[in-house]
């Protein structure tokens, strides 16, 4: 038996074998799964833009105008006007000074993290960060310190002990919304710790765009941290309905990434149709921000319906809802039986999630109807009970919006205490290290608007219009 056969057999034995399932049709609320119509409850097409007529049209038009492929790396022959246009729009959307595109979110993390940390440096990474961050950290050759999920005390404990060489760089990296759990990183405290300990901070907004923040701008905007994060990474492949990714940062940092991010330098530029599709999606999001409200209200509807079935889901508006089964085979049985009853929610097993936490990862989309979500919850409740699973024991591992239990008063003091410790450790060099490690704060979008004499967008204009399903459907039909 070859080593490959042996490994495949072992995966089968452990209940960890994976296979590709064939889907027909776009990522709409329902799809044909291996020929059978099912409700799609595991796609990251959160805002329903991947299959929106205007997004499709923009991609098709771009293919006719610019061709399908970009031909080479951005640095060789691949930079086109639409790459630049999308970068400008994304910088404006994310409230940052500059932006640079990557081929995918995976590549963006590889490029950004590898550029900001290398041999001799230290990366501090949340234990539930996405695999692309894990891989990027390993590839960077920096020392990787994994801190407990969203545990800022554990992070600080580590910041005090690791990466203390004044010449070395420190980097804190986190998902903003965690991909398999749907909970939110304590961004404010992480940013304060980064500042106090002279670390840079990278935030991956892959699952926050389209749900959190004003107009779906993400968790960084929701936390009021525009301009405070060294690099904000995001993907175009989820709420923005396309493919590709971006890094938003100061103009200086973006110039540095163009000069050092290997996954940007040595990989073909994003294809014009994908870029144009993302531009159209951003435009739709700006024009009709109530899609964000619809995603949030659908998330609430799904969570409410699951709770009515006895599942211990948290009451929140996050669109990712984990039903944690534990054992891999049990998760697969639940998944398979749900498919047979018309609900497609993929089972997620280790190593994507920690051992013993196999789960169904449900995702609501703005294009679902509340009735569809209620129906799915009923199906899942019925099957879980018939399999002898206890829905009340299938809740999240972590309280989804709250940081872990801590002494809040102690936190108020934390950055000051941290800074004092850092200063005591590094003496006269402390301030110099801090200055070297951090770029000057990037101007916020509002500051840039003011500096360049642009009319700032008022709160009223940026506030989402109330959601009106009829009007939305009519507008979509007109656009089609
Ligand atoms: N970061 C996070 C948090 C993700 O969940 C993902 C995709 N699952 C990625 C990065 C990778 O993005 P992409 O699919 O564009 O490669």
C-alpha cells in the first residue's frame, strides 16, 4: 500500500475524509446539490451579490473589454486601470489612505504577514485564526506565539515575555469575525496592546464586511478604529461576491507591500472580470446598504428559529452560526440527513476546527427569506433529536460578542500598566522602539476628505435606508 493510500484510508477510518460535492447553478439561496434542490446554508455569499445581475453583467462586460486574464504579476504587465479603480474604491470604503489588491485572501495573508514579520521577529496569533494566517505565520519564519481565543490577558502575558529584542518586530494578527465561530475579536483592546507594546497589528475582515460597521464596512469601522490598524486585510470572495482580496493601509505601508509581499510580486494579477464584479458589488452596497440590514435580520431570524428548536445559539446578528456536535461522524450524519431533507449545511471537521468540535457551520445570506431559515431550523432540530443529539448542548464554544470573562476595571488600566512595564524594560530606548515599530497613524477617510477639499459624507447620507423588500425586488428585476 502506498503512503498516499494509507493516509487516505486513515482519514476514512477517523471520519475525516473529504470529498468535493457538485453544485449546479449560482450561489443563490437554493442550489442543486448533486442534482437535488436544497436550501444553501453554508455559502459566504452573504449579501447575495455573487449571483446579482449587475455584478454578473459587470464581470461579463469586463471580460469582453479587457479579456479574462491579467497576463502577469501586477509588477510585470498585469496592472490595469480597473485594478487601480477598485483599490481607490476599497480604500474609500475601508476609510484608509491606500489599498493594494491580491489574488485571494489566502495570498493576501501570506503576503502581508510575510512582509511584516520574518526570522527573529515574533507573531502573536489568536488560536482560532484562519488557516491562511496560520500558514502565513509558519512561512514567515518568525517565532509564532498563539494566544487563547480572544483572551487579551493571555496575549498581554505573552507580549511581556516574547519578542523583547529591541531590534525585532512584533506583529499581532487576528480575524475580526472568526470564520468558524462567528464571534468578534476585541479589536479595541488589541489595538491598545499593540500600541503599548510597540507591535504592529493586522486584522482580517473576511467575514465582517457586509455585516458589521456602517454600510457593512466591517468590524474595524464598527469599533471606530479607522486609521488605527496597520493593515486591514479583506477578501472579495465572500460578501463582495467575487474573487480576490485586498490590504488597506497607509500609503507608505502599501508601497512597502508592493515591494516585499511575495504573493503579490510572484503571482498573476486578479482577473479583470473578478475586479469589475467586485467594483459593481461595492457600488450596490453603497447604493442599497439595506442589504446589510437584511443579512443581520436574517441572521437574527435563523438564530431565533434555532433557539426555538432548543439549540443553544447566542442571541446576536452574526451570520455565521456554529452548531457544535463534537464527534466527526455525528456531524457528518447530521449534515447528510439534512441534505436528504433539503438543507445543505456543510459539516466542518478538524483540522479546520479544533479536535472534538466538529460542527455544522450555518451561514445566513441576505437572499434567504425568514421562512426558509425557519424551515431549515425545524429540519435541523428534528434530525438532531432523531440522531439522539442534544440541541441544548450544541451551542457556541465562546460567548459570541463578549470578550472572555475578565476584570473590567483592570482592563481600563491595562495599556498604561503595559506601557509602564515596556518602558521599564527598555529604558531610554522604549520610545525609539515604539516609533520605529509603528508608522504614523494613517489619516482617516474623513481627514483625507477634509485635506483634499472633498465634501464629507454626512452621517445621514451614510445611514442605511430602511429595508423594503418590494422595492428591492423591483429594483433587482429592473436591473435584470
Ligand atoms: N481569511 C479568513 C478569515 C477566511 O475565512 C478566508 C476564507 N475562508 C480567507 C482569509 C481566505 O480568503 P480567500 O477565500 O479569498 O482566499
